[in-house]
């Protein structure tokens, strides 16, 4: 990006080629039926190009580019009046995804997760974080909070069910 900002065409072309590959993967995982991922890739590349002067060289390029991509996806969902829904049964996968490879996407997911979980009571939020993200067993979480294992399971279940209801998920089965 820095070479492109300095007027070097070849490095800038390589950047856009690599970015288009990354964006195809990004949108491929997130686009519901009815949205064309390739259209979003092109819109995002145009936005990156037209807004390249706003890029802060002191910040990671991928975070800046993925932020544009997220906003393009949100705009497209609004235009199509579509909603992404994550079933509550898949909450474990959502939380364990934070343990996967880092980068800008993981940082954005962590920030979004904090916003989503902020609606829960502090203890419920702590129990979910400790068991679903940090990997504590229900027994360890129960000991840490002076609760029974059953009470921990119920609190986690209710918290996830509340989040599922608020964000369009279905009933939570199990914990």
C-alpha cells in the first residue's frame, strides 16, 4: 500500500490482486444467498482505491481494508433487507473461533463479542467467557464463582439463550 501511495503501479497492482483473493474468501464465508460475493469484492476494491488517501500508514493495512469490507457487507445486507443469523447451537464454534489464527479479523471479532456480551449480567458474561473462550471446565468456573456446577450450566444456558433471542438465534440445546 505504501508503494502504491508513492505512485508505484506494479506493487499496487499486486496488492489489489492479493486483496481481491482475501476478500473473496472473506465474503465467501459471510454472504447469504441473494448476495453476490464478487460484486462485493469489486465494490470493496473500488472503495479501497478511492479512499486510499485516508489510509494511516501507522496502522495495519488489513485492519483498514477489512473494516471497509465489513461496512460494504453491512450496506449490501441492508439494501437487500437480509440478515445474518447464527443459531445459538453454534455458539461454541463462534467462541472458539476467537482462538483461531489472529489478525485483524480476530481483533474485530473480539471487539464485536465484547459489545454483544455487554448486555448480559457481569457474572453470566464472566462464566461464558471463562468456559467458552478461556477453556475452563464448568467445575473450575463453579469453584471460582462459589457456585454449583448445575448453577453454572444454567447461567451459561440462559445467557446464550438470551443472546440467541436478541440476535436472531433459535433455542439453545444443552449448554
